[in-house]
């Protein structure tokens, strides 16, 4: 078995439990951990959590009539913001406080479209977060541009604004901060840096539906914001995506590009068509999504309340570092992540900690790793196209720069993630997570010898 899961593999593992348990409300209760001294499951003890966890995605039979209605209509393809696609675009823009929304075929096509619209082209450079799903890297590479990595702040697990300026060259076109796991980036200094150097900013908010930064929603904090509605996401349609923004001109360009380059609104191109592709969403996907908006709001509140409770409990455990969010911000927790310090667990390695926590009935993962060492970027920079666009000296310096990502290396080597469905369970189940970690710490010396 690999030493790590991808986020989607982990999601499939985490949701294999039972249906959602009864919600007990948000009241705080005294934490009493009677079983703390009990043996961990890996040492022959009883697992802390014996039941299942909420499954995902959750289907609601009441959604079916609207979807069947679309299927029977024969009008399945979404054109120009009409029908169910248009209904969802209006509703999602209103939910986020954005002026416009254009739906897409996926989160990846949202990123591809947004980067094209802000002018990213072959030979450009785009500053991105290295701690993200691989689609962020690939969207830049698909434009024959280099993804230049700003470092990750270990305290926030998001892009470190202080590391951005040293990444900027005469080829830099845009910055793509990633609200990873639904945790908002510190956008004010990122936007200030972009303004100073005349750069576009595209938010990768593909895991951050309803995330908030200083009273505004993620996806409305920059030139454009990109979302995903893939199966594991908080508002899923199997696949699908969206771009949000407040500029009529930029959003008309998004609409045009995703609809094979048809002339739209303020963006007419040089004729009826301009450059574009087919990244449209279908009406039956939109019919699924528009009916899930109220559920998204309710689920988000539950995740946040449980995450707050979990954070308070984990902060009491030496060796567990919870995430620091920007001031006046709220995460939405696609994964609930923390950093693990094995020195505080008698040297128990992270992989053994994860194995012990899973044995206690708590699904967890070691999250993203240093993907820039996996060969994808080597394949790109060794290709004929990239060698035409960049000098050998530039490509070598680019490859060497990966070794400078000390903050990201620390996060990749120490983070542990708990999938969002666990935050939809009972308040008492949050105590199970805390109790299981306490139990592992109490017996960490013995666990280090046997697991």
C-alpha cells in the first residue's frame, strides 16, 4: 500500500461507514475521557469509536422530480445561462455575494478558463501554492506556463504571502492562492502584492464553498474565483465547476471561452467566434446543484461548530498543532487538518500515528505530499514545447527552487487530515476523536515498538 492517499481515495475510505448520526446540537459539554488509560486498539484494546461515520454524497429523493423533468424535456445542454444552468448560476452568485457566476464542466476547466481569461499564455509564469490538489499545477502547465511555487506557511497550511515577491520575474502573469481544505488564504497581502506588480489573482476555491475572509466569501476576493462540484465536494454533482467574479468584461470572456468562443455581452472578439473550448455544464447537473444550496448552508454550519469544538480539544494535546486562520475568517473544512509532532509522542512516526488512529475507528490521511518531486514537472520541463519556451538555465533554476520550499516540506511531512463527513457526526463523536488521540499519546512509546 502506498504511504499516502490522494484526497479522493481518502474520501472514499472515510465515507465507507454508516449513514449520518443524530445531531445533538452545538452546546459545549465537559470532556470526560474515562478510557484514556485503556489500551489502544493496536495493542489489543477496544477501538474508541465503534460505529460508522456519515456517508457521502447524500442523496435526497425529493430532488428527483426536477431532474427527471429536465431529462424528459430533451434540453440537456446548458447554453448562455438559460434554464437550470442559469438558475444555479444566479443562485450561487447570490449565495456568495458575487455579481456573476458561470458554470463549468469541472473545477479543472474553471481554472483553465480563468487563467486564459486573465491572459496567461505560453512562456508565462504563474505563482501558485504547492500544497494543493494536482489540478492547480496542471491548469498552469496546460497553458504551457510554469507554475512557480510560493512557500506554504506551516501555521496556516496556505500560501505564505511573505514568500511571493521573491518568486516574481518579468514573465509572471498571475497569482493563484489556494484555499486548501476550505481554509481561506490571507488575501489582503496577496492582493496588495499583485497590485504592486500589476498581476492578476485567481482564487482556487475548489474546496472552499462558503469559506469567509473578513466578511466576504472565498471566490469573491480577487479577479476571479474557481469552484469544483466533484463527487467528494460539499455541493456535489458528480463533476462540475464554476467561476465567480464582479467584472462584466472578465466574466463575459469566461462565458465566451467555455462556450466554444461564442461572442457574449461586452466580449465580441473579432467576429461571431473567438478562441474557446466546450466546458459547459449540463442542465441536469445544475438541477442537482440548485436544490442542494440550503443543504450546503446547513452542513457548513454543522462542520464549523464541530470543528470549533474539535480544535478546542486538540489544542490541549501536546504535539498536535491546529491551523491558524486569518483574522475574522471562517474555514469550511473539506478536510480538517492539523500538524503532528512525533517528538511529543515518544518518537512515534506519523505513519504509525495514522495507523493507530485508524484502528481506533477514526479515518484519517497524511494528505498532500511534495508532488513537485513526483516527476510530473520533470516531464513538463523536459518536453519539446517547454524547452522551446524557456532556456536550459531557467529550467534548471526552476527545478532547483523546489528545495527552497521548507515550509511546504514541513506541512507535507507532518499534516494529518480528517475528511469532512466526520464533522457531520454527533458532538460526542468529536470527543471520540480527541479521546483516541489522547490514548495514542499515552501509549505512544509502546506503539512505536510494535506497529
